[in-house]
C-alpha cells in the first residue's frame, strides 16, 4: 500500500504540466561523533513548483515526498506525514530541501536566518549557507552545488547534533 501512495503522489506531480526532472541520487549520512557512514540510493523526481519524490532503492521501500505543503517520509522505519502549513520546524526543513533543488538559496538563507555565500566555479555555482543562531533541532547549514544550467548536483545538509547528509544527484 505504501508504494501505491508513493507512485500516486509522483503521478499527480508529473501530470500537473509543470517542468520536471528525474535522476538518480546517492545519499551519504555521516555521524560526526563516530564517523559512521550510512549510504542509500534511489531516484529523485521534481516537478515545479512543489512536488518532490525521492524513492529509495537501497533501502528498498523508503521514500521522502514533498507534495505541496505536505511532507511525507518513511526512512528506515521512521515515518512522518505533516502539513507544513501548521508546523514551522518541519516547514523550514521541507523548504530548505525544496528551495535547494529550485536554486532559491537566498530564500533558504532568509527563512533560516542564515548567511549565504555564492561562489562561481568552473561549470556552475557553489553555495554555502550557515545559520546565524542554530537551534537545538533542525539544520545548521547547507552546501549546494549547481551545474552551468542551474540544476542541483550536490546538496549537503548539516544538522544540530553533528549529522551531515550529502546528496549527489546524477
């Protein structure tokens, strides 16, 4: 049943007629304290303006979906289904990922009360975002890399508590 809901959400976004991209990704979560790395992979589908689905093949069955204001995920047995219109903390996390994919890094910085530095690099841009006053929960910073066409190729999310998650998008 879970996979049916995931594919239904994907189809709703793709049939909306908005621009989209689909690619594969590799996710590496690093626990700073121990140095332990957890590697996952899957397919990412984005449809403007606010539909994103990350369907994991390793581990199979995991998913992360942004469907308009809703954030839904099931990652390694931890599930969440939240309307971000009514949950500010989760909305900021949802928007950081969504805006990162959209290339709206200034919006991320504004919403997270963060500093944003953009550097032109060969073939694209490198963006570093650092939260001025990190909270006990949530992101403390981000790194974003975009190719010459403005498409995301790498996203690093730094969390309070020393967890770093890197996404490499093919």
